[in-house]
C-alpha cells in the first residue's frame, strides 16, 4: 500500500469514528507528516457531518482519456509546427534572400507541400477533438479531472513557453549577428504568435480548472 | 479568448496559410510539371556527364559521338551508365536534342515547362555541365 493510501485510509477511519478534523490534523502532525501531506489527505473528504466520510472526486487515469487526449495534443503539435513551417516556406519563396543557400527554393517547395498535406489532415482532427472534449466536459464535469488531460495541458504550456522564450532569444542573437531582414523578422513573429496563442489558450484551461476546484 | 474564438482563429490562420502555400508552390498540376522537369534536368545532367566522360583516365581526347544513342555512348565512353530510357523525355517520349558543335563541344537540350524554376528547385543537385535556363540546354567541352 502506498504511503498516501495509508494516510487517506487513516483519515477516513478517524473521521468515521467521529474525531474532529483539528484533532486528526494534530495527531498526524505529531506523527511527523508534512503540512502538505496532511492537507491533501484531509482534502480527500468532503466537509460534512455525514457518516461514513464522503470522498471528494479525484483525478482519473483511464485508457479512453489517454487515447482521446493523446490524439488531441498530437494533432495540436502537428498543426502548430506545420503552420509555422508552411509560413516559413512561403516567406522563403516570396522574399528571397541573396545571402541564403542555393537550395533554399527546392527545400522550401518540398516543405510547403508537406506542411499543407499535414495541415489538411491534422487541423480538422484538432478542431473535432477539441469540440468533442469540450462537449464531454460540458455534459459531465468529471472529464475535467482527467489526469492525462492535466499532464498534457501543462506539457503544452511548457513547450509553448519554451518555444516563445527560445524564439525571443534567437531574435536577439540574430539582431546582434546582423540578420534582421524582413523575412527573418516575419518568421520570428510567426513563431511568437503561434506559441503565444497555444500558451494563452491552455493557460485559460488551467485557470478554468482552478476555478472549478 | 474563448475556445470557439481560438478555434476560429486557428481555422482562419491554417486556411490562409494553405491558400498562400498553394498559390506559391502551385497545385497538383504544377507538382506534376515540376516532377517531369526534374526528370529532364537530371537526365540532361546524366547525358552531359557521360559525354564529358571525366571519370575515364585515358589522358587522350576522344571525339564526341555523332548522335545520341546507347551504342554511340558505349563507344564514346564505355560503361558510362546510360540506359536507353535516359535519352528520351519521360513525358513526351521524344529524344533529347543533341548538338555536336565540334569534336569537343556539345549541348543537350530538353523542352521544359519552366527551365528557370527547374534550375532553382534543383539547385542542390550539382550538374557537371552548366545549364542555361533560357535555352533549356546543358553544354560542355570534352578535354
């Protein structure tokens, strides 16, 4: 049995025997449990006089959620990277840079065709999966507690923040290296806009989850 | 930003990018033309490479063949790796035009949809003979 399970079971039994929350917290504190561990164990049960103690809903991990959210976030990754890639390829072709390598046009044409192909598939999948998961959450708030959704949302936030900050650092580096052409600035702006949009969108999701709790 | 607004913005951005991409690189017809032009470019390069015959180390200049055929190429430069299909346009089936300007100077030409675009798109492939997009020809001089 995991440590947290032992603690939760103890709290459940103590509440069932009619001990007050303050007494239970004090006993756990004397036993050496940390404030955070005690708070988490106490939070697992609703504050009510009903006996036996009523458990609060907890994050779930189901195979179905793993499938749905992995498809959703993979589609998001494909849409974001290929949108950036396609815009970069178009900029390479319409704003030629005399300083660029000779093979730029050939590569840009191939990249554009690949990105269009992936976007035509990934964008509808992302839209459909987002609407589907939103509808599920709207109909049953329990879906909001999906552990996979929570983890992947934070992963999307982390990656988009990393890309945004990396892009900003690259702009400064390129400015110092004298590469501030219009083409370069538009490319950097594309990366910044896409990563910021993803970040803001999922940050709102995290805030909505916090409000729910 | 509501979910719906984010999705609408994403759909708009993807649509605009896809339309701009198709406008820039062209649709399936352009893709097919690029493919045939690339074949032409690579085959002209292969023929020019065989005519220049630089890998042979005989040290003596060999006159260019009178016509472009597998047999003539074999006599000119044995084992040059030219196949019958390399001498004909993949799309039209017409033979590539070969001009023997002297015993040492030649040009091989093809009819491209867009020779300048072909040169740009295939710039990563370094041909042994210079390519002139104006005429669609590769020319060279044997040593």
